[in-house]
């Protein structure tokens, strides 16, 4: 079962994070934009549309009723479902976006296999997440029990995510990173650098490889 309880219970707190840490949020949006392909896309774990709206993505999957309602109000076509069981036809999209979603799914391999299934030939998945080995990743893990959202999260390193992607039929990787301090210390939009290992927020783009 997708970990939707905190998103149902603390919807307002979730929304307030983006306002409180505006420059961190915008930095993450800009990092995703760097690697986002053109074409028809869908966001899995679309939440309240905080990434899909500024990135122009019109389709989303979201298990939380409250989050799905907010996205729909913003004009996103949302279906309620878990990432491991997508009610989407094979080969439907040019790209799939997941932002922090991998932290909250029950089965990351099944999620990525489903992602591959709905991608067109040579389609791409774009994954944004907090690297568990980064300063912010370590901070979140240390304080997991104090946070109603990250209490339920499973954090991964970039190397672990790449391994899962390879195992589920993806290759041709690109990386960018941003967020070089704790959110409360960030007072301007952060730089975006290629690669990973410095920034806490990492974006990976990987192409579906025909088996």
C-alpha cells in the first residue's frame, strides 16, 4: 500500500514547505527542467502539482485523494493509483517524471518496470530525489521520527538508484545536482551542476533500452 497517510493527514503542512523553503523548491524545479525531455509526459506521484505545473506536464498519477484533488484543480489530468500498478496503456508517454516518489513507494523495482512499460520506444524516465549520502539526506535520516513525511520514507544513494534503473531496463544516464545547503540557510536559487556527489538533490535521466 502506497504511503499516503501523511499526505492525507498533513496536506497543509506539505504545501507550506514549498512556501517556507521557496528557493530550495525553485532550485529543484530548475534542476529537473535541465534534464526534462520534450514530448508527452506524466508525473508519477504528482502530489499537489508543485512540479508538473511549472514544468508543463498535463498528466499525473497520485494515490492520495487530497493531493489528487489539488492537482486536478490546477488543471492536471490525474488518475488515482499506486506507482506499482499504473492504469496506463503500454507505450503511452515520451517521458515519466518522479520527484521524491521513489522514497515512498513500496516496491521500487516494480515501480520502475511499470515506468518502462508506459514509455514509448527510447522514452526517458527523470527521477529527482534527496541522495541519502548527502548532507540533507543524512539530516533527514537522523531526524526521520520528527517528520511526519520522512518517517515513512526510504532513502537511496545515487548509486543505488542507478543500479535499480539498470536492473529494470534503463541506460544512457545523465545527472545534475543542486541544493548545496540545508533549506533554512538557502536565500537564493542554487546553482545547478552536472554530475552528483555534492548537491543534496540529484536528478537522473535514463533512457528505456529495448531488450
